[in-house]
C-alpha cells in the first residue's frame, strides 16, 4: 500500500461514518505496511470471532485459546490453536467459528530469529494480571441503565472544576464509610456513604456532590502492571505503568480473574459519577510502556512502537525506560483508536495525557479531530503535561508541549508557572511562593490571565493548580516551606489561611481550575513527595479531616459556587479578554485587579485582591478607575466565600493578612442575586 499522507482511517468500534484524517508521512520502515482498518483485535459475534493482527515481519502467527486467564486457575487448559493467514492488506487474520465469548487468547508469533507470545495490544478484556486477552461480548458487560447513561459535556472546558483522585485513595480508609468489600474498588463510587458509615457527614461521591466539582480526573485505571491482581491485598501503585491500554485495571475490581467483571464495575463507577452530575477525565499514559523489551507492543512488532537512539538504545525521555513513538503510523493510530474507544465504550468525558510533551503535536490534533467528529467540537476535554522533553523523535517534529499549544486548538496543558508561583517550586521543598509571601506576583498575574500572555492561546488551554498527585500535597509543602516561620499554636490557622488564599487564586483565574483530592481538607501524605508506590495508608484520603476542616470545605464550596455563577471568573468565551483586566498598583507583593462582566444581561464589575502578607492591606477603590461613588458587596474574604453578601464596602477595601477579598459592584450584585 502506498502512502500519500491522506488516509481514510476507521477506528475500532465505530461505524463507517468517519472523518478523513491526515495520518502523516511514513517515518519508520514498517510504516509503508500500515493498516488503517477498523477491525484490529478480536471482533466477537455469536456466530464467530474474527482476529485481526498487524505484524508485517512475522513469518507465521497463530491464536492460542485458553479456558482461563492464567494456568493457576481451576479448569485451566488450552482450548485450540488457530493458524492465522496473512492478507494482502498486510494483516494476519483468523476466523473462529461458533460462540466463544469469555475464552482467553494470546498470539504466538514466529519471526526469523525468534518466537514470541503476546497479548493482543487491541485486547478489550483480559484475565488476571492482564497476561491473556479475552474474547468479550461488550454488550453483556453493560450495567443496568447503561443505555441511558450520558456524557457530561460543558459549554466550555473552563466551566470544569477538576478534582484529581486515585481509585484506591478514594475509599481505602474505613472513614470513607464504604462497605469493606468495596473499599479501594470501582464499586466504592456507587455507594451512598457517610463518615465511618454513621451520622450524616457525607463522604465519597455524596461529598463531591456537595463540594460542587464538575469532574474527577482519575489516576490511571487502564490495566497496569505494578500491582499483583491475584492478591486482594493492600498493594499500592499510582499506576503509571501501562500494560493493556484498552482494558480496565483488575485490582480495582472485585474479581480480576473474570475478564467481564472489571469492565462492568468500571462502567458502574463512571455511571455513578454521571448520575451525580460529575464527569470523568481519564488519566492516560501512552508515552511509555510498563516494560520495554517485554511489552506487548515490542513482542508483537519488535522495535516498531518505541523510539530508539542512534546507537540502538531505548529512548528514555519519560524516565521510565522507554518512550513510545506517536510519529510511527500504527502507534499514532493506536492512540487515536484507544482514546476513542474509552470515550465511546466507557462514556469517558475527558483525557489527561501523561507527559504529553513526548507525543507529537500532529497526533494530538488527530485525536482532537476524531473526538470532535464523534462528540461535537471540544466536548471531550483534552489536556496534558506539556513539558518540554528530550526524546529520540526525528528532528523538526513539532512536539505536544506548551510551546506548541497554540498550534493544538482544543488541547490544554498544565500551568506549572502558577503551580510554582502559588506555593513555591516543586523542585525545592523549602522554596516559597506567593501565599508564603515569597513574591512571584508577576507569575500569579500571568496565571490569572491563563498564560495568554505567554504560552496558552485560550483560557480553555490552561489548567491552573496548586497541587496534584505529583510532588508534595499542598499541606505538606506549606508546612515544609514555613518551618520555623510561625509558632506551632498559630500554625493551624496560618495553614488554613494560606490554603484558602491558594484556592482563591486558582478558582478566580481564567482557565480550568484543578486540585488534588483532599487539598480542601488539608490532605497530608506525611511529607512523602513521591508516593507512587508508598503504602495505601500514606496515600488514602482520611475522611475524618472533613470534620477538622469543615470551614475550609465551606470556603472551597463557596468559591466554586461563585465561579459557577460568574463566567467572568473563568473565561467563558474561551478567549480570556486581557483588555478587560485592569491590574491596580498596590504595595508589593499584593495583587489586585478589576474586571468587568456581562452575565445574563447584567453588566458589572468584579474586584479581586490577594494579600499574602502577615499584615492587613488597604486598597483605595478609586484606583479601580471606576466612579468613587461605586459601592461594593464583598462575597469572599479571609473567612468566608460564596454568593451571599458578607458586607458592603466603599472607597477603601481592607484586605486582611493572608487572604483574598472579592467584591462585586452593588448594583450588579443586586440584579444578579435578586437581593
Ligand atoms: Ca493490572
């Protein structure tokens, strides 16, 4: 097949109404044998299962069928071995007549110099530990009511408020009130729960409904390799070590041996979140594989799906031992197919790309294009880690980092500028940021404008945050960086004040606000900076903190309510209008600005002041440039936040030490809130 850079590409599990995608020019020598059909993997029907597999250098291939997902299970046996035939489309095919659902399979491949056995990279189901694929009747995995389950789409990605959670962290603690068998599992999301299962303090999904977040970003829940699924124990890992990309992780299911159970329970989790009005953003890690040499990609087509240095060594920009090659046509296709599959089959509402800067920008644009075609423009949220990274990708390739964001419309990136400016660099435990009064005011201002003065094109491309799963939890970082700075007795209030100020910055900045689960209840990981394989105990959410930090939860809740009500606080038109922002000269390091808005036909002004100092600051409101008769209503101060009026202010605004002050002009306030 000749390539001309313009292919009709079909994708797994879709019909033929597909967009025309420019898959790009061949890069790898095997790209000229690329196959763009929509039938890769095992396609099941009651009458037959058809296997289609791409491996152009194989001399012969057979499908090996098993009764179980591993040899250690009761009834383990080989059922059949089917030879595959190479077609003139450069794929291997075998037809398996009859109804063979729930049989497990591998491919055995003869190459010139070796024989490999591998799981199908397109497997949609797998046995325990993902060591065999499974023929699945996907229809039969759907939980009750799945047909009525709908995606959560927002008008703009900036309407999202994202809470990042790990499946096990969410409910591992008994304080979650989740029934013991479901703790740490997908099914925990389906329970209605209270603290320790007693009283009325909501936890888990019920808690999230009250908090008001619109989306959860879930740490990898595709099948990863680092946790032994055969032991239902306390083993823990974040899961950034992908094994089977199109299969849910088994250790989060109640039975990882039956390939159907994890699929059904994963769908139940997503449906329960959707039922609560909360969307699901899936953390996807296409940039590297758990193993390099032994990965199913490398066993299927040796040295094709990864990048290699000129000396033949594995490219390792990811720091995980290997980088995949999104510029190679069949890996590019795999990424598009996989993302589309999760969005269609599992109703996933958005994707967060781990180390997105290792992928090429063209692939990300094709993913955007494909999802837009299926679900409408920008409805599925896409963003990733846009760090600039070294990797063995051909010279001249535009990589999907912050520098290329403007050429990737509809794809966002994390804002490390504001992350570090708020509370100090992640690369120095004791480094201070704005909330500790360690300066960085200019970087905060840049974040307030969603980096549209630096790398981002639109507010919807900028994910603002103070903490995520990586690096110290916000609480731990604040304690470390403030060591000795304040007496112990003062520390509790002081930490809460800094956390509130941090939340006020993130939730009033243009862009997509994001925070690590539990930031709003001073979650600690006990100073563990990189807890990816620490104990579940270190990582779990301690829901008892909902009691200790009820005031802080109310503050986050209030800011969320305010942000949802005022589109000017988030950049609703997607392009943050820099002209509308007037920063006021205040004593450094304070920041204050005024911006106008038009909400439901009401024109008005919002004034925001951020004071990181240990003393109160007064700001002359005439400096806003508005009439000095303008009266203001405070909706957020050091103590409370929300849409309720806290006090009337005119002429002089007092911004208490370590706090934010948010004002709305009285005339607009009365119209907006009908008071
Ligand atoms: Ca696994």
